[in-house]
C-alpha cells in the first residue's frame, strides 16, 4: 500500500478534510450531542462541548500516523461541518480497514453519506491500494445498510446479539459487509 493519510477529497457537494480542535462547537451542535444520531453507535452523546473538544484533540494527534484516514465532512456551498467518516484499524498485512461514519440529522436522506463513502472508497482502492474495506452495522440501522449497499459493500453474514447498544443496553444483531479491490474495479469497467 502507498499510505497517503487523510488527503483532502472533494465531491460535487462535499469537502472531506482533516479534523481540527476548533471544529468542536459545530460538531457538538450538529450531531455529537444528539441521542438519535448515536442510537446505534458505540458511544453516547457528549453532555458538554468540552468532551467534543478533548476528543478532537486526540483525533488531531492521530494524523501523525500516515495510516490515519479520518475526515470531517463539510458542505461546500454552506461551509457547514455536518459529519464524520473514517477508515479504522488499517491493517498493513491484510491491506484492510473498517469504515465508520455519522452525520447530523438535519442532513439525512439526501444521499450525502453515499457521496462521501463512494469518494473515500475510490481513494482507498485507487490511490492507497487497500485490498478490502469492511463495514458493519446494527441490523435495525436500515439507513446505514442502504449506504453500504449503494456503495458496493456486500452482505457477508449476521452475528447474533453480537453487540450491546450503549444507548439502550439492548443486544442487537450485527450485519457484516465488505468490498474487495476487484469488486471496486469491476464496477468501474
Ligand atoms: C446512516 C447515515 C450515515 C445515512 O446517511 P444519509 O446521508 O442519510 O444516507 P443516504 O441518504 O446516502 O442513504 C440513505 C438510504 O437509506 C434509506 N433509509 C434511511 N432510513 C431508512 C429507514 N428507516 N427505512 C428504510 N430506508 C431508510 C434512504 O431512503 C436512503 O436510501 P435510498 O437512496 O435507496 O432512498 C445517517 O443516517 C447517520 O448518520 N445515522 C446516524 C449514525 C449512524 O448510524 N452511523 C452508521 C453506523 S454503522
């Protein structure tokens, strides 16, 4: 792989760029304080913007590694910070990583995460040279399932009661998906 880290990416509507600590207020107000956004996530809403600021400080530190792939999603026209997308757990030998994303409720259902994920996948396969990108989501998280499907992450199985949601304590099935390098290049040809 040719690691290039969190290179700035652009799509028709979006700018994907590295996080900075000064993003805290906007990220907190737009989604990090929202229990609806975190309903199926591994973390709970931030009670105070200081929690967001401390988190973003650790994210900024992570850019010291060229294996860090983590973007803030910005709407170009409005210059609004609306979400987060990352490739986590990059494994050099496996040439793999796992996608993660979330976004403020006000911007759901407009195809935005599909646009962001498509661009990130193109970068991962075409420029960095990943072999496989994994994705997983709670079975009930239909929106996330659709985003992954639309971006070519195929269904590979369901782990029964694999995860306990921090939001409710409920145990949920986790759906496993993945896209391979050859899948990506097949869709281009
Ligand atoms: C999941 C999430 C990223 C989706 O982002 P988005 O920009 O709204 O996604 P898109 O608009 O690109 O696509 C969503 C698709 O799901 C569909 N969808 C969303 N909720 C749905 C529901 N409850 N039932 C059926 N379809 C639903 C939309 O209709 C759309 O499909 P379509 O294009 O076929 O019409 C966003 O809802 C979010 O941030 N959720 C909270 C965080 C989260 O769950 N992250 C994922 C963790 S695995």
